[in-house]
C-alpha cells in the first residue's frame, strides 16, 4: 500500500462544491501537503508525475512531433464515420432483403461505437488536431447520434476525468438501473445475478441516453456547470431538442418514407443499431475501470482522497490488450486508459509509443500498474468484478 497524502478535495464531498486542491495543472503546494499530511503520513510519490511528464515531453521533442492527432487519425476518422453513414445510404438507395438490412444495421452500430470511442472522444478532449475548427467539426460527430458535446464534456472531461472511480462524484460508476458498479453503492439481492445479465443491459446504454440526455442537461444547467463551460443553458437545451428532432427525422423518418420496410421494422432496426453500439462502448468503458485491481475510493470525512492525483489514476484504471492491433485502432486508445487519464491532452494515436515510458516510470516509483494482457482476460476480469460487486465487500479478497 502507498502512503501518499497528496490530493485533497475542499469543502463537503458533493460534486458541485468540491475541487481538487492539487491536480495535474496546479502548482505543487508542498506547504499545504506537509500541513495536511502532518502527523498522518509522509509524501513519497509527488515527484512521480513531474518526472513522467518530463520524460513524455522529451519523447515528443526528440521526435519533433505534435502531441495532437495526425494524418493517421484523420484517415481513421473518415473510415469510421463511413462505416456508420455508408450502410445507411445503401439502405435508403438500394433495395435490400431483411438479412442484408440487419447486416447494414449492425455495421452502423459498429460505426456509431467507433465514432464515439476513436473520433469524438479525442475531439472533445481538444486533441484531435491543432486546428480549432477541425477539433470542433469532429467533436460535432456527437450530433450524429443525437447527443450534445456539452453534456459529454461536463460528464466525461470534467467529472469522470477529475474524480475517476470516486463514488458520489464519477457518474460512470453510479448504479445503472439494476447494475451495481461500485462497492460503495447500496447492495440488493438481485445484484448476485448481475454478472449474468449486465452485458445484455449494456446494449441499452445509447438508447437510454436518447432520453436521459435531457435530465442530465437540466441538472448541469441547474448546477451552474453549463455556465462554467461558457455556454447558455437555454441555448444548449434548444440545441439538444433540435439534434434529437433532426436525428429521428433522418434515421427513422427517411427509411419509413423511402424504403419498403414497415415502420415497426425500421424501429426494430434502429434499436438493434443502438444495442450493438451500446454493448460495444459500455463493455470497453467498463474494462478500464471496473476490473480486478482497480480501486474505487471515497473521500474521507474532510473530503480528502489520500493519494496523489497521478497515483490515483494508476490505482483506478487498467490497460488491456495493448498488442491487439485491430482493437488499438478501433477503440481509440481506450485500451490504453492509463495513458489517457494521465495525459488527456495527448491524442490516443500516440499512446502505444508512450506506454513503455509510463510503465517504466511507474515501476521505478514502486507504483502498481494494472494491465490485462488480452481482450478476453480483461472481459473475464470485468465479469468476475461484476460478480464480486453483487456480494458484500467483505467477500472481496483483494480489497481487504
Ligand atoms: Zn477521456
């Protein structure tokens, strides 16, 4: 166990009143650390992130390359967006039978998930390109599946990245319907079965977002998060309503109008596309944070998390299947999540190259590095973790 005492949350541990006292972009306030840590523990790892950042910067400087996306990322974006749009155009313009239609819909689901993971994600983090209009254009791919970039930026960039795996702060590990994703959440009897049914429910993720986006935006508007992002709550709500209306008109309305398929067949196809996309994205997301070896801390009564920010990211996140070329390409570096959480300002296109630097530095500082060697190993670990989360924490051996 590490004894670092570095990250603090000020005020009561509620999502909208707290802030990191020390984070990746703040100055190293050693006085504060020593004062807060006095008599409790000692600081040993605070040099870690500085050392790591210097080494990663040296890598980019020595190669003379930008930390943003490159031509390879642009080509990937075009291919993945085509996987989503081309089947739809074929469906509208060429008569197809039922089985061909199902195949096209599945391809669209694969494309939709790919856009979310490998295109929109980088763009919403402002790392797709050095050019502002290019970043904004590709971040707007969010509208291709009727969501809005502001919701994503607050939920993901702000809350999830800052409070990774911290119960009560990170919405990603909140209980989703009947799936318990955190050992601090209330436990119900039916959770004992969740490792069996969770994967089916993952398929509902993007479908449910079509509705829950509204509640989420209203909450962000009310809490002042929308204004903090320098946007207007009314404007964002209007944009969201317009995006949904356009999306349904195009993706459901056009096939009903232009093809021989009946309205309920089109709706079933629409649902299937989302089930494919939701299942892929949810599973990939969960394999980074809800697997064996990743911790889910809660702040103490003073709202303090007892680990340096960078060490916290390593404790709460896992890499997987780093040598799987197809996976690396398709999931947009979400299998190199440790790099992403330490360096969200670097495009995923570079993660494979900087992975050895991060791993070596972590080992030098004696910090654990979660890695599942293959996709199957990570999937199995996630399923075992779901099984653990369906039981009392006292039964989970590695948390004791
Ligand atoms: Zn991210």
